[in-house]
């Protein structure tokens, strides 16, 4: 099965879903995001983003989480192909 396009969370369009492919950061960032439920392999949906350098809101299951602009640049997401269920 071909992989979807890889983009940063910041580059994802609002309303788009995908699977976290990797987190580019040190142990502190990885542990902080893991505590929020953001881990490689986890399916997420980008809910919204503020203009400029504001926070990015994502949905993980029934939970919504806001992450900072810098964190969003370090979360690499494999976009969900249209018509392809990633659950």
C-alpha cells in the first residue's frame, strides 16, 4: 500500500486527517507530546490554526488538544488519502 504525503502539522489543511509519522525533537518534546496523546501511529485531525505563529488545535479521538507553533512544526504527519480509512 503506498504511503500518503508527509507534511508537518503546521502545513496540514484544517479539517484534514492523518497519522503521526514521527516527532522531530528531543526526549523532552517527545515526552511532552506523548503525555498529550500525540505519538507516532496515532490518528489525528487538524481542527484549526491561528494566523501567523499561533497555536494549532488537533483532535485525537474525542479529545481536542492545542499545541504551539514550534511543536506543530516538529510533528510529521502522513496525510490520509481520500476514501482511505486509517483506523
